[in-house]
C-alpha cells in the first residue's frame, strides 16, 4: 500500500507537537524521510537552539545512501537563513533529497517563500499546502507572533454555576478552589505549554499564588504581573518561586522595583503586548482575575478562551468576566466541571 501524503504529514504533526512549550520562539516542526515507500527517518525540533526537525530526521537515517532520491515531509517550510543553526535547505540539497512535501509556508519574513524557492532552483521537487489548516493551527502561536506582531493570547478562568470566581468572605492568601482537581491538573498542563502567564495584582494580594505547574511536568511559564500602583509584596510566593517575572507598573510610579517595567496604563494591554513582543514572548495564558481578563476582552485582544464552569453555587462574591461570546468550538465534561473552548473570530480582531 502506497503511503499517502496526508498520512505522512499527519505523522509530521504528531512529531512536531512533542515540542510544545519547548521550542518558542521557534515553531513546532516535525519531519519524516521516505524512500521506496518506507519511512527511513524521522525527527522533530525538541527545544529552542537545538537542531531543527529536518536535521534530526536526516541524522536518524541509518543508511545514508538512501537519502539520495528520497522524499522529505515537513509541516513547515524549511529555513533558508542562519539563526541558532545553519539553513535546513542547504542540508537537504547537499544530501540530494529529490522531493520535499511541505505543510504550509513559514510566515517569518526571513523565510517566507525563500526556502521553497531555493529548493526549486536546485532542482528539488516541492509540493506545498498538504494539511495546510492543521499545520497552521499547530503553530497558531508562532503565526500570530509573526503576522500580528504580538503574543498569542489565551484567556482562562473557572466560575461557579451561578457566575462567580470567588466568594466575598475568603481570607487573604486563602485559595478557594472552584474547579475540580482534574481541571486544575489540566490548567497546569496548559501553563507548561505557554511562554508566560498573566494575572492582576488583586489576584496576587488575594490568593498569593505560586503560578507554577506543580501538577504537571515541564517548564513553568514566566509570570506577568499587572500592578499599576506597585502594590506587590516582596514576600509574595510568585517572586520566591520564579527567577524571572515581568512586573508592569504605571510610568508615574516613583518606587519601581529592580525588575519593574514602567508603561502608560491608559493603553495598558497594548503597551504590555508591545513590550512582550520585543522580548520574544510568543504566548500568554491570562488567568485572572476578573478585572484583568475583562481588560483583554474589552480591548478585543484575545485569541482563545477556556472557561470552566463548576457545579458549585457561591451565591455572592466576585462576578466572573462578562463573556457573552457565542463562538464555542468545543465543550467537554471534566470531573463534574464543564469546560468550554472559544475562538475569537471577530473580523476586527487586533
């Protein structure tokens, strides 16, 4: 049975997804090499600064003589410039791979179309846009960063069945769990997949969170603290648990900490995103509280929302964000909670 392009590109995507949370600011890429209708090599980009997927796949081939005349499958256009590693196009040409099947173009101006053109000029057959939508979706963070010049933004919160995120009578520093343990474990997995995690100062003062992903393996996201009046306490758990934080305060504040970043809070969300873009932050998980999440919603600066609704009733407390968006793409039940996923498809999205 002949191996089909869609099947092989699907395998590239499976490989690429293994790098989630580790490759940023690079994209996630997987590659497969086929000779005589057999997969002879495969690899993926494991971490930023390490070898690209094409190199990993080529190096995995035991009999290098089979590379001549083979076909390489890759979910993103091979690079044609020097970065942390040499151009992948040069290695493909050197190894005399005769055909390259590509999922989608690379939106990075340093690459976009240039890698494909070089392969064609060197008599390598090229086929593009195999499982294009799936390939674009896998690297939605990277595509957003390159095209919109800002991080990809995911809003996430948990609310009670009657629409609250916390009760009024909660003690300072006490965490009131609305969602189930299984839902919290999933949230920690999400933290490991993103570059940064954002909260407002009210959440820091009220909950004193660590913002780690202790329920899941992998790296912890860099905390973003939105604190216009510089209220954060030096003994906050978040400062003790993380070596690096982005602490945004109003530019008029005269008592900035060593790690503080001053911005104009009249344009707070846009100013924050501009700075994070310059610092190569590809994605943000915005976790709270209501005021902070609402600022992103009202600015229409978000790409996804993930909302847990528990089976608890609080009756009185802090209201959840006013979110009337109806473009839900998926709903699932997790240990008594209902998790809904939304995509911001607004035509005027920033």
